[in-house]
C-alpha cells in the first residue's frame, strides 16, 4: 500500500510530460520518451495489484521504443501547408499509432485503478471513472478519425480541424490527469490511515 500513491504519481507526471510537448527550433525540451519511461516505471509498481496494468505496460514499453527515433524527427506538416505527400502521410500514420498506443495505456491504467479501488470497497470514484473514460475514448477516437481528412480539404478548413482537435485532445488529457490525481489522493489517504492505525496498535502493545 505504501508504494501505490508513489507509483500513481509517476504515471501522472509521465502523462503530464507527454502532454507538455514544447519545441524550441525543432528541439523538444520535454521529450516524450522521458514521460513514457516514467509511466512504465509507475505501471510496473502497480502490476501486482491488477492484470490491467500488465497490459498497459506492454503498450507503454512500445511507446518508449517508438519515442526514441521520434525525438529526432522534425514535424513534417507545417500549419500553413496541408498538401498530401509521402512525408505527411508517414507523419499521420506514426501519429495515429502513437495515439492508439497512448489510448491503450490510458484505458488499461484507469481500469487497473478502478479494480484496485473496488477491492478496497471504494465505489463512488470508480463509477465516475467509467463515465470519464468513455468520454475520453469517444473523444480521442473521434479526433483521430477526423484528422486524416485535413489532406482532402482546403488549408483554412484543415487549420480549423487541427485547432479544434488540439483543444479537444488537451481537454480530454487534462480530464484523465485530474482523475488519476484523485486516485492518488484516495490511496494516499488510505495509506495515512494505515500508518495511524499501526501507531495506535504499537501504543497498546
């Protein structure tokens, strides 16, 4: 129980690093690979508590491997040009693969947290988690489905599609981050209660 909040915190900060994708002249000062390594580390600490975390770890490890070469690649589709080309198609394909694997990590990680909470007779948070996860899945798959159409519309329409998709994606990621933070808070509270109980038992021994 002691390691659970710490492991959840690693997942939280790893996802946050992936979300904060800051580039300075094509150099990513917060490379995704660091975030995914943190996520793998956090998930590894939670594997004994749910089989869902084992599935999440497999996808997270793939993301670590794929993030290494991606760190050295320059974005192929500038915001002012959306013309079909081999480079733009490769970029879209790789982005879709990243998106799907990221989705798998989130899906199984949240289900793992839900299972852990239910084992400790915590039911209110898991019920809310299921609703948020459904919204996340629908929204994420929706943006991934719409994104390829930017190559078949005008530049202005493509620009708006990218901006709207970006806003939706950021909102969905923040929702998941908030949810993970709530789980950490719940398990940290239970951990503190366990420590207090142990302290009281020692006094009466």
